[in-house]
């Protein structure tokens, strides 16, 4: 793998590296681990997670926001996660088509990825892809999730700032105090604040601003954060204020030490996830464990064992094999 090409920002080398780390083949996984270990650790980009329900205008917002950033001289990577078919496992991956102008910008790099069976709105290897983009010298990494619901909050575990896009008149003030994705947002951005929807966007933004004041302050929240604001991705109105607020909060977190602590926590969470998937891989690949799992499923279906009993038996046997 061309590590020097990645470090120099070669787009072809970066794309090939991403393909490698996203591969599930055993030999590719070993090569990917070696590649990740060889990357420089002193390059950091501002990681911005972007989420929202389908139809809120995420792709339009990202294109307008990305062009705003590249216009300011920044290099921007967009990692767009598309939903995979529950039947075939395939994805359309149409983000480059929707972001036509940004995809032609020499200072932007757009990489669509299928979510496959991964929950939480991001892909299985999004963390590795983020680090590859940082090694390639990008200043900002935008992580667009699958259109998500209240519980899909994984993107907050891999980003520095998390922005939640909302549509005008899309809910009520109570949504702002529900535990879930609202609770972890740093910015609630009400999109489509233009034309006939501008009045509705103003009311919606005021509702969310009021609801956010009822939430308990979190570690790392700067003054006046979290906050709600309005933008129009179509006209570009408000994008400069979004970028200013993101920079303000990021600088506050760096100055207070929260940034470094959060990055360390994210690495530990990454380790926990790899351990979890590694254990599942053992169950799926070891012939004896595959047979035991199949027998346990049969026992559960025949009411000879309860699911907790069968799972405990499998885990006890797995630990015994490990010894």
C-alpha cells in the first residue's frame, strides 16, 4: 500500500486504502491493520458528525457547507454512509450524484460507503476511514450518517462536533427533551429556512432553543451550547454562522482539555467494539462453536433451553476454549 501517497494527499492512494480497510477478507484485514499502524499520529482534522431524518436535506446541506469550507481554503473529506438493502445487502451509494458541485471541487473528497448490517447510522469501518483522511491532510471530515431515528447515536462516538439537522414543522418542543439523539447534539440546525418555510423554520428553531434550555449541561458544553439555529442550504444563508459556532465550540473544548479526553475515550470505545466483533467472529468461524450455536438455536426453538441459558452455555464453552 502506498503510504507515502496517502500522506501526500494522493486521492487514488487514499481511495485504494479505504477500499482495503473496508474489506472483510482475512488477508485484507491483516494488511489494513499494518497500514493503520504505519499512519502518522500527529495529524488531526476537525471531525463533524451530521445526522437527521431522511428528507431533511443532509446532502444539500453538506454540499453547500462543503463548498463554503473549500472556498475558505480548507480541504474537506465527506464520508457518506448509505443504507444497505436488508434483502440483498447492496447500496445505491448516490451521494456523489447528489453533491455534483462538491464532487468536482479539487479540495473535496467524497467517499460513499454502505452501512451493511451496522447499526448506529455509520459503517463498520468509518473510524479507520476518518483516520486515513486525517493522514491525507484533510482539515475537516464531515461524517454523514444514514437517515436516523432517536436511538442511532454512534456518529457522536467518532466525531468532535455533532450537528443534528431538522426540518421545519417536523415535530414539537417535546422532541427536544427526549433522551436519545437530541440529547447528544451540539448544534440543532433547522434547514430549509427559506421561501414559504421560513416562518415555520423560525418557530421550529425557537421551540428547540427553548427545549434545549431544559436539558442538563454536559461535560464539554461551552457557553451557549448546545444551541439551535436556522440555515438555508439552498441559498447558503446561515452557513457562515454554523461554521463560526463549530469553530468556537471546538476551540473551547481544546482549551479546557475536553478535546483530548474525548479523543482518548473514543479510542477506548473503538477497542471495545473491535473486541466485541472479534468474539462474534470466533463464534462464526470456529467449526465447533458453529455447531454448538446451531444446537443451542435448536434447543431454544424446541423449548429445551431459554435464550439466556443457551447464551451462557456458549460463552462458558468459549472461555473454556480460550483457556
